[in-house]
């Protein structure tokens, strides 16, 4: 962020739709750049009890690869296998591990497991293409994932007549405890920017907007998006998402947010 003003978000009110540690860090970053953060989580997660879990656990060593599509996938996978499979069994096995992006890789590293593959661009589509183009192969893969995750990676393996089992290890759901707060700040037009980390966060947001007839208020907002699918979801709903980092992480979204307003200020548009 060379040449960016010291407080590039000064006076900007930013809706942060992700909770937990990531949301807290984003809030702190926004505040440190002079902005006013509003953290209203529009997505949350909980463990999913898949009836196929005993099969996946007992046959874990039959797979060539375990593919993680999110840090939640990593963390809930290890929650499910806790006391059932020892860490050393995975470390010393012939299993290889793949991840979709760097945050997922960091989560896997915390369990002392290296990833043997990560695509250049952090999307399921790019994973599917890069994996085979780079000469990797597998007869059987296991994909621990959330209930709303796409089947893109599994489909790419199945189209090659390979076995791709999808293990739902966590559920994504919409928390409602702060809905009233969101409605209030939308009605009062307090926000400048709404930042969405996934299609699910935007879908919950727009559901609240529609139910409470807040379309005109929402249209006044700048939208920020992480990921191609999130951006596409926002635009298909009739909004524009000009703040869209090339690297799909919250840290890069924050940098892009600062760069956007610094540029606006330099051009005299703020």
C-alpha cells in the first residue's frame, strides 16, 4: 500500500459480516486505518454429524489424497477424528494433502501436516484444472467440507472415473441474534461499505434487506467481496462490487479497501 494515506479509511463506516477471530482482526484493522467497523456476523458454523463418518474414519488410509476447501474443513475434520485417529497415523501414512488456499494451508500446518498441492488461484475451479494439468493424480480422494460447499472438485475427479467422497464435517448457518442491529444501521444509512467474505454472507444480507424492504438503503452501499463466486453472487443481485482483491483473503480485502479509498481521495472523489 505504497503512498496510501496514514488513515485511508478515516470516517468510513464498514459492515463486517464475518465473526470469530477473522472478523475481530478485520475490525481492528479497519479501526487502525481510521474507519468505524460494525461487526455483525451473517454466517456461523457448527459440527455436522454425517451418517457416513464412521466409514470415512475407518477407511481413511484407503484414500490417496485428502482435499481441504477451507480452514473450517480442516478444523472440523480434526474435531471429528479426535480420539479416533492419532496424528502420527496421518503423518506416517501415504496420504497426501491438498488445500484450496493459503489460509487453509495455515490451518493444516497447525496440525503438523504439509500440503502437497495448492492452486495458484484460490477457487474450486482452478484447483480442479491445475491439479491434473500439473500431473497429479489419484484413484480415491476424500473431501471434508461444509454443507454449502460446491461439488466442483469432486465432479472433476468423478468425470475422470476416479472416486471422490465428500464428507460433510460442518454446517454453515445464519445467526439471527444481531439482525435487529443490522436493520437499524441500514435504515439510518450509517454504512459506507459492506464487506462480504462468501456468497452465504451476502445471501443472508440480501434476505434481510428484502424482508424488511431496505433495498433503497442497501443500494447506497459500496460492496466488497472475497472470491469470484461472492462477486458474481453480488452482481447477479443487481449490485456492484468494485472492491475485490486478487488474493482471496480478508487481509487482502482490507488492503484493497484502503487502496480504493486512498485512490478516491487522490482523485478528489471523497
